[in-house]
C-alpha cells in the first residue's frame, strides 16, 4: 500500500497528520517483521540446499563406485558414468542457484532493513521527543500568569524555539517516510526479480543438459526391455536346470550313491579328476587335514584354498602305484606310493575311494601311453615334496571371546563407561593402555597408530588369558589418574557422549599423543618413587617361597622304533638322519597334562606300527625326528638329559640389588616398576616418556622386560610386549628375556616369549642357548616347550612359504600351557630356580 505524507500538512501538526503518521509507523513495523521473516526463511532454504547438495554429492560418488565395480559390464559402466556426470552438473547448477539466492534475497534485503529502516527508526525517536517538548512548551505558555511579565516572556521564548525545532525535525521525518515508501518497492522487486531470473537460468541449464542426455536414455530404455525379456528366459532355464539336478540328487539319495566322480583324460582344463580328500601329514603327530585334490598333467596336487598355489604330491604318476589301506583305524583310506615317499589319503565313502583309485590307475596308464611324457609340468611356486608337513589347520581357540571377556573387563570399576568420553556400555578396548572405549573413540584411537594405541573388540575378538588379566589390572580409573592428572588444573573440558567427532579427536590427541594433561614429577618425587619400588620388589622377593628341588631325572632308555611289517625307521629318510627329540622324562611332563584329553589321541594312533598305549605313544615321540644341534651332540657323547654335572655350568642369574643411580629418570622408574610387578607405576613411567626398551648401563645393560622376568609376573611381561618391548634384546651377558625366564624356571614366561617370536637359538657369552640351560636344570616343562617350538618351526619351513600356523597339537599344547600359566600357575611351579651347583 502506498502511503504519502504531505509536507504542508506536517507543519500544521493536525489530527489528520498524526493519524497518517501512526498508520505509516504501523506499516513500517509490519514491513520490517515480514522482511526479517523472509530473510530467515531464505537462510534456511540456502542451508537446506547446501545439505541437499552434500547428500547429492555422496549419492553421485556411490554411482561412480558402482560404475567402477561394474567394469566387466561395459553398458552399465558407461551408462552410470554418464549419469553421474550429468547429476554432478545439476549439483553445480544448484550451487549457483543458492549463491544467487543468497546475494539477491539475503544480502539485499538485509541491507535494506539495516540501513533504511534504521534511519526511519532514528528519525521517529527524534520526532517523538520533539513532539513531547512542544506539547510541554504549549502547556507552560498557556499557564503563564498575566501579571508576571518575566514568566510570560520566558514561556513565549521557549515555545518559539520549540516550534522552530519541531518544524525542522518533522520535515526530516516526513522526508524519511516518503523516501522509505518509494525505496521499498524498488528494493523488494529488485531482489525477487533477480532470484526468479536465477531460477530461470537453472531450469534452462537443466533442460539443455537432459536434452543432450535424452537420446542415450531412450537407447537404454530399449535395451532394458530386451534385458528384462532375457532375464525372464534365463530364470526359466535355471529353474528347469534346478529341477533336473534336484531329481537327479533325489535318485542318488534313493540308491544310496555318493557324488559321482568320473575320470576324464580329455578334459578341457587339463584336470582329469578333482574333489575333497583327507590327507595324513607326515609330521610327528600324523594329523589329518581336508584338502582339494586334483589329477592334472600327470601329477597329483592339492590346495587348501582356491587362491593358494597347488602343492604337488606326486611329480610323475608313471613312477607311482596306488593301493588300499586296511591296516589303520580310519575307513576308506588309500595310499599313493612313489620310489621316495608315500601319501596316505582318505575318501568320504567306499565308492569315492574306488573312484579315486581307478582314476589314479587310469592316469598312470595314460601317462605311459602318451608320447609327450616330458611335456609341460604344472606351473607352481610351492615345494613338490610330499614330505612337507601340513599346517594342521587353524589352532583351536580356547581363549575367552564375546560376552565372557566383556563381562570380566567391564566389571573393573570405571570400565563401564568409555575412558575418554564417558559413553556407557563400551564394546572396544585399547590393549596396550588397558582401557575401554566406545566405537567412536576406538576409531580415533586406531587413527593414532599402534605405537600409541592398539584397539581390539571386547565381543568380536578372542582374548588370551594373560591379555585379559592385563586389562583387569589397569582400567579406566588408573589410566585417567595418570593421563588426566592436570586436566582440571588446565581448564580442559572432557568430551561427553554425542560431542562432535573433531572435538573428541582433538582431546584424545592432546591426552595420549601430546600428553598435555600428564603431571610431570619433580626430581625428588621421582627419586622417592624409584626407591619405593625397589623396596617393594625386595618385599615381594623375600615373601616368595621356592618349592623343594626336583630329583634328577632317570637316564632314558631308548628303544628302536619299528612298524608292524618289521621295517625300521629307515623307511623315512628324514627320520634316519635325526636323533631323538624328546626323552622319557620330558614325555612324563608332557603327558602329565594331556593324557586325559583328546589332544594326543591322534599321536597315539597315528602310526599302525606303534601300540595304542601311552608307552607306545611315548616311544613314537621319543623317536620323532629332530635336527637340533644340541640333541646331535648329546647323541654322540652322552645320553639325552644327562646329569647336570656332565655339562659345563652356565653363570647363575644375577641377584636383583638396588643401588643409588647416577641419575633418576622415567626409564629407571619403568625398570624397577617392572621388577616390582606394579602395572600402574609402569603405565605412569611410559606416560612420562620412558623408553620401553630402556637399557640400564649400570646394571649389566638389563631392560625393563628382563626385570619383569625377574619379578616373575606374566602380566607385567605382557604389558611391556604390548607396548613394543623387544623380546630378543640382550643384556651384557648376551642373555635375552627367554634366557632369564629359562634360568628362573618361569614356564609361563617361556611360553609367552616363544609365542611372541623369541629366538631360542640365541646364545649368551658362555655359548649357552635357552635349551642348553633348561637341559642342565632338568626342567622338563621348559625343554618340552622349547623343543616343540623348534619342531613346529621346522615343520613350517618344510612346508615352504605357504605353510600356515603349524601343527594343531603344537597349538593345543601351547594353549594349555598359556591357560595354566594364567589361571593355575601352581601346576607349573614344579621346578626350582636354575642352580649350576645343584648336585
């Protein structure tokens, strides 16, 4: 509505003028409200448009990824790529439209409201003020008494001045009103017209873009119709094939027949026959593993997985023979024998066994008939020897998993919420820090790198017992006391659940990477801490009790192994070149743990020439091949496990004695905390910057890991290893952690170090290996572990670069030693500490 105020009327200050002014002011207030609302709605529209564009960009990225995944289908790849490019152009057009909206609506109208309406409001304030002053002057002039001339003159002068000022201000106010009424039309129309032209351009661009795309869309529409018809036809064909195979399978079930395997020498892929068979490994435990066998190119090969390179069992079938095996416990077995080796296999049924035997025989006959006997062999990378050992499959997991580990860890006070943001019910953990985390914080911890935090799931991953104990001995409360000691002092805000990720990430980096909130100890505090830890270690050492010494083992009586047919162990060339791996006393230790379990039943029945009794099993183990140099030396000069006095005595373990160091450091705190078994103090030392492989040059160059061995705590060793401690770092005597654990008789620590890759062949300055020391100490448990680890290493080397984790029984034995070391350590404390002077 156009409202114009007359300049002449304003000077009269008539009721008509006042009514007009009141109407104008109401209209301007309403205009301001509408413009403010329109600007806010425009801002909301622009923000929503930006969010729409962001979501649209992600959608287009998904289309591009789908196109890349469909590289084998040229039609889909090219079509999706073209669609993604067109949609990206539309996103660019939308961006231009929203930018134009921001300039035309938001910027222009906000300028009009802030500038022109602000001037109007200021003019109105001055008009209201001068109007009140004029009214007061008129009243005062009217009240002036006639007989008081000085008051009359004063009132007259004030009224004159006030009227003059009023005329000046009211004229300015009316001018501002008229200018505003004129400008509002141009500003509003200008901004809206610009916005509508932006829409016009947007739709013209979109129309041109899709006009170019329309021929392709029509072409694809025609192809789509044909694809629908072809898909329906293929579906009918597959349903008919499905029905035919189902009927055939029903007939086979009715006739009690197995899957039909046929020998086809003229197969296109060169594979005459293939299928699953069980193969008996040639290792000491004779484990059986299911493998995919095939006869191809006059060779018998097998694979564990499709992507694995085939392992050749028989290089040339012309030199082989095949026969039934009825003298072992398993059914449906047959054996392929070559001049140098043999391979025992098992089918799923008698008919399948006969089919495989016939296929091998036909392959042998075909190989003789073919003229190209020296033709191309199977291209492979793995070893062709059938003496290679099977890995025995995946180790049997008996570690805690899922809810069991979750309940144990969350039961620790403070662990029921995320350590960094307080999110309840965490499902992740940092194993080297010993804390629980929510899923968002766990992702941030992963981005820090494993040198800062190693993340593991509390519900999806398996948990070794020593690792679970580590989590239970630390916890969120302990770690936060260290890493957040100065947080409140510095005024840092701890994140809460639902905070933006970038804020949580910044806090976690400040906490663990920069260690900004860690309280640095003074020199005096550090000295007191180290002295206290050394005293604590002495109290622990004085309170520990040693078991009585173990009597020396009896001299073993080895018996020659023979099989049922009277053939000696020379039947295996590998066995003929090796000495015994275990002596009877070590077998007493081994079988004392496992006689009542099923782990060694495969050992007891692996060879038909060995009795099924425990003695027969031990005889077989006693004659198991080994290339251990120490065993060879013992075989040449003295019986295995000779009396300790017959071997040169190694130096005894050095007693742990505290001394006044030249300098106190976090590394020294970690050193003594490791010996005192104090995980909180160890974590504090690492937070203060201690090097996990710190070397004490004043104490035989020992490391914190060696001191943890001295302290006797398995969990302390695990904590250092999780924080990148070197399991093979040696002291001044050339002894690593495995040496010290062997000398102290700490079986659980020996088992842990062997699992973590400790080098059992390393020798100290006296040329003694851990096995030498264990034999001198007559510690059958540790000798058993060391020799089993050595044997497993040899088996994996014999399998070649594609072998997996080693033998199944080896994995089971180490699993049980691990569980006993963590849950029932008294079972392993059967031997006293190594003493070279012991009679």
